[in-house]
C-alpha cells in the first residue's frame, strides 16, 4: 500500500493534539526535565576544583543530590522514557475517534514483554543507525527509515524485538522515499526548536533548557502522531486501528 504523506501529516497532527497526545506531551516534558537535571547533576558533582560549569558549556537545571542519587534518578527516568515510547505508540495508533479516552489496558497489557522488547530495539538501533551514518551517510538514512515502525509493531501487534524489526522493514518497503521526506521534515523542525532554545540560553541557561525541552516535546509528540498514522496506513487499515490487546 502506498503511503499518503499529506494524510499522514494532517491526521497525524490531529492525533498529536488529542487528549492522548496531550498526556504524552506532559509525560515527555517531565521525563526530559528529570533526566537532563539528573545528568547535569552527575557532571556538575564531578567537575575538577576550579572549573566553572560555564567553562565547559554546562549550566541550567540540576538537582540538590549526590552523584549516586542523581545517577539512580537518571537510570529510572531513562527506563520511564522507554515505557513512554511504547505507551505513546499504543495511544496514538488507535482510531482518531478513540483518542479522547485513556484505557488502562493500553498501559498494562503485556507491559513487561513490551518494555523489554522496546528496550532491546532502542539500544540496538541507537548503536546500528549511528554506525550506518559513520560508515556512509546513505546506509544510516536507509536504516533509520526502514526501522521507524519497530516500536509500533512491538506495542500494537505484540511482536518481539526481531519480529518487530522485520515487520517495520516490510512495512517500509516501497515507501522509503516517502518516509524519508517525513523524516527530513521532522529533523528540520527539531533543528528549529533547538535553535530557539539555544538563543534563549544566551539570556538564561535554565530558560533555554526549558524552552528546548518544551519545543522538543512538541515535535516528538507530533512525530509520534505522524508515524502512528503512517503505520496505520501501511497496515492497510486506512486510518483506523486498535492495538492487539
């Protein structure tokens, strides 16, 4: 089935501005605040004496805790981010008319299996895709486009890591140029958001980080919505899908 880019963009945005999208947005902002604050704290607590945070370009959000506690908070928030990824896929891949509800089953259904599968593929793709870019730019793009739907396949169709990768590869087949166009648009918007945060950071590092987190969260949720709609289209269901719960 051919992917309709205009439909994915318009209806994906509708998915993002629903109640489900708002919940994902709020969770994404909180996740970023906690994770980045924890990581900043780990670095700040281990700076050599006499070195200012501004000298290494680090300032802004931090936590009044020890390095060990900050590291633990960072790990927990990272794991929360993994959960958020597959829960967002489940929420936003439903029929548009259902996005105003938040059924608990979308979170609890085979939670452990979905979490472990998402963790495995997230770590794997975080290694493989950058290596593709380092080796040669085109393979990196090819892999990024081909595996965009892996977590959606895991979350919505109850697939394991390997099967999820295979499913995403198959769904992307014949539509990689269209998916690449969507990916490029998302990257451009993200760069604009980062630039705004950087400008505000010149006035106030904390304000710059917060602005960057808010804008990043907006673009991430929109990305989730667009990919959810593309996933629905390529499954052949023309806009309506219910996770396999």
